[in-house]
C-alpha cells in the first residue's frame, strides 16, 4: 500500500532518530534502501550503506558512541510524490570527545511511501 509523503511522516522518521529507535527508523525504509552518509572513505559519496542490516549496524554504533546525539531545528520540504528534503542541526558529544554542532540536510527518495535512499550532507567547519 502506498503512503503519501507528508510532513507528519518525515517528523515521525526524525522522531525515531532522536529516540535512537533503530527498528522504528527502519520500519519506514524499503528492504533495498541505501544511505549515503556525509563522511566516509569513498569519493564522491562518502560512505554508502545498503540494506536495513547495514544501516542498523551503523546507527547502533553511532548511538553507542554519541549517546546524546539529536537533530533539532527541523524543517521539511516535499518536492513531489517521491522526493523530500529535511534541514536540521545535529548536536551531540561523542564519548570521550568534544561536543559538535553541524547544519545539515537529508535528500530523501521514496517508493510507495517507503524510504529508498537517504543522502546526508552537513557543513563541516574547520
């Protein structure tokens, strides 16, 4: 069944990220999903994670390393019935590290209301 892309849906997905609810987040993702992370070893895309298992591992590791990670000042735009954009400020403090704060965005792609691709960008000051 097709779900429409709505601001409420994007908020629900984002709430899962802020609750660190990996299963809740991935309940909105298609089985063949991919996530292009903002940082990683492969130019130009950073790090490509494919499938729910790999994305779950990355999220659980990230939340363990940054237990207070949160996305705030959220704004969403819906482009059409397959694409949306979210802008946010991500904040957190890695265990044993310094606090961070980045302005970023996600470019979302959907099929039948399920996330097929999340492409993340953020401003890195330095």
